[in-house]
C-alpha cells in the first residue's frame, strides 16, 4: 500500500463519513417528527372586520399559466373591501398583454386587482415583491408563484393562525397537480413531500427554524419589514428573509393539512434550473447569515439545525468527489488483498443511502401511498438525487466563489393531465456543460461496472450501479428532451 493509494482511501472514507452524518440527520428528523407529531398549532379568531390582505403574484414570462393563476387567485374567498391583488409583472414577452387585459377585465367586474409592470427587473423576484409593497394596502401579504393554483378557502384556512401577534409567517403544504405525469414528476413529488411533511413539520413543531418556500404562504407585514424586507443578494430571497425574521424573534407556523396545488417541472432542464437556483441560493444564505446565527443567543440545538439546514447542499460536491473515488478505492483494496472489502463501507453507505430511502418512504406513508408503490419509486429517487450532483455542485461552487448570476425562473407549460404536451411551446432550458459531465460520469461508471464484473468483485456492483443509473438517466433524459423540443413545431 503506497502513499498515493493511502491518500485515495483516506479521502474516500472521510467523504463517506461526512455524508453518513448528513444521512444520520435524516433519521434525527424522522425521530423529531414522531416525538412532536401531536404539537399541532391551533387557530384563533379572525377579527370583524378581518385584517386587510394583499396577495402578490410575481410573474416573469409566464404565458401559459398566468391566466390560470389570476383566475384562481380571484376565486379566493375574502371580503373584497379588505382584499387587494397585485399582479407584479416583470415580463418581456406577450405575457404582459395577456395579464394586463385580464386584470383590466376583472377590475371592471369589481375585483380588487391591479397590474404593476417593471421594465428593468432590478432585484428579480425579490425586487418585484419589494416594489409591490410600496403600494400594498394589506396588513398581511400572501404570495403565489405562477405555477400555483390557490384554492378558494386558502385565506379562510390560514388567517385564523395569525391571532397570535407573535406569528410572523404561515406556510402551507405544496400539492402537485401533475404528480403522475411522468417518472420525473413522480420523483419530484416524493422529494417535496419529504421536505414539507417531515422536514418542515419536524422543525416547526420541534421549535427549530424553518423557512418560507417563496409561495403559498402569508406574511405579517410588520414581520417582513422589521426583518429588513426582501433583499436580492441571494437567489433564495425566501430562505434569507425567513432566517432574518426568526433571528428577530418572530415565530413561524407550518400547516400540513392546508394544501396549495402547484405544477411540477416536466422537463429535466427546467428541473435542473430550479435545483441549481435553490442550491446556490442556500449556500449564499449560509455565507450571509451563519455568522449572525452563530453569534446569536439561540439555543445550541437551534444553531446546530440551522447549520445543517443551510449547508446541506455541500453534500453534492462531496458526492461527486466520492463518485470519482469509489471505483479506485475498490480496485486498491482488491489489489492489496484487503479482506472484508465492504465491512468498513457498508455501515456508512447504509447511513448515507438507506437513510434517504427511509426518509422518503416514510413521507409517502404519511400521504397514504401503498407500500408497494412507495418502494417502486425509491431506486429512481436515489438515481435522480445522484444524477443532480454535477448540476448542484456547480451551484455550490458558484456561490462559494461569489459568482453573480441572474435569477433564472423555472419554465412552466401548464401541464395538468397526461394528454398535455410541452414540446413546441416557448421557454425551456438550454444545454449546459453539466449535461456532458453527467454523460462522462455515466460512461465512467459503465466502464467501472464492466471491469468489476470481469474481476468478479460482485459485492461492489450495487454501489456502482446506483451511480451509473443516476448519471445515465439525468444526462440522457436532458439530451433526449432537448432534442425533442428542437424538433417540435415552432413555439406557440
């Protein structure tokens, strides 16, 4: 065993150990959820008259979903004389005309709605929300992104929880209009169910910090303003403001039984854009706020959870490095004749991988999904999680090195049923170098699998297969969908 080989093994086991700690944290969240599952918030009474409510709809080039969004929002039940709806439009295409005409029509019918258009897009979504506050009349501010379809009872379900003057924000659970459209949307729905039903619920009921998700929630305006308002120095203005508000002492609530339906990205490139933005923004927020969190007088458990929460995307670069080291470490130990090839790996792999499977399987159990259906999708969920490592690692490094990038919206196509089609429509992501790196990793693990089979090192096959399938699926789906869109009819 020479020095170089020892360095490879040391790096490999170090990365695996750190990733296993993040895996252990998922077990912690499940345990916290089970211990606190009965700590449910209780609504109070809404005053008479009810407080003024402003609903903000930030949009940017949302041609296919803007009418659905506006119509659904205008269907929310709330006294019209206490309600204001703001369409905050930064669009640069025909979305402007569609939205403006619809708003004018609804205003003539007596709907309390107004249209605000910016031409410079300064501050992106955060800038639009902050600009809207200048003319907002509400004591409370609700926000819906363009891919959501708020239900009529949304305000009626949420506003009673603000009877406690210490409550600064209430977030509801996301639903999924097109959950069963494709394998990709099914996996996304599972990922989001885990985030809301376990992470949000456990953190909130366990007295830890959690965050507004940018849509489908209501803010107390005084909370929003006392925390410094919307700021555009991160790509996750929602996460940033959430932590600033809770550092100021405001309390947040998560309502798991109130659901706001939303549309999931159906195109892999669109999904990558969304994930890249979330990953980069969380690291930017960590750089910005972790020093203040560590200096604060918060309990240690709250600080510790905030650190894990804000740094969770660092797992992607570590996963990528682990991917490169996995096969060399297998060969080094095999050639050195080290016995018990997997005895050291297995416990940590179980923590790093099986914890993820347990976490999301449990979240699906909470939604009432059958055991068979839960386990069918878990291998695909693991594969897509691994396949995102290149895309999200780029986001992490971009944030760490302070590279400024524009806020890229997630393309939306109004896909609601299996009969709906997105090819031939405008928008959509473009190919980036990350796709070709994913393809490289797929080839790398394909060669590693072939060589491992040749050497009859069968115990290593499941681990290599997981990485191979993840990178192959992500890269080929991206390339295939990009080609389909290029060959489709001209954009409508």
